[in-house]
C-alpha cells in the first residue's frame, strides 16, 4: 500500500528550489482500466504547494497524485504552472468525484464537489481521450488492486 512506502509528513526527496520543478518525488503506478498512470506523489504540505509548478511539459501517461491527510473539499489553481492540466478529485475508494480542466497560469480556484483525500493531475485531455469521467474508479497505489 502507498502509505507503507511513503508516510505522510515525511519527505523522501529534498524540496524543489524556487522556480525549479520538483521531478524527484516518489512514484506510484495507478490503473485506469487498461491504461497505466505513472504518478509522482506529493504527500507533504511543501510538495503539494509546489505540485507541477514550473513544468514545461509532462511525459505521456505521467501525472502527479496529491495525497492529503484526511478528506476535505480540495481546491487547486495553476499559479506558476505552464502545462494545461485536468485535475481528477478522487475519493478514498478510487472513484473520480469530478474532473476539472485548468488553464496555465490561471489563479482561479477549482474545487472538488465533495470531500476527497486525493487529487490526480494529468495533461489536459488525458481523461477525456480515454473516455474516463466522473464515477470511474482508479486502481493501484492507495486505491488497491482491481
């Protein structure tokens, strides 16, 4: 399970410098049906605050999984983020609660429709191109096997 490998509040990677993307976070592989997602895990407040800032591109099938200590309404914005992203707000059981497309450098808040503990950011359109919508369940990592 993800938490056995990455305890919350403990960073296994040094923080990124101001203006530098964080690219050395721990990783987890998730499954969206037949599709694999290779996600960096942002589990500490510092890692979550930086997220995908300063990235100019994301490799295919790569994203970032934000892990929070407890379910809450989570809100995201795109300050210092250059890649258009889609955020999937995810319940503890892997169910996608809602998806939102976010524009680069836009500081508008985009929030989950209900309390969640996980948010997965992928390149904008990744979910839509694969027919993945709200209600779809992800597997792997913290969501268990399926």
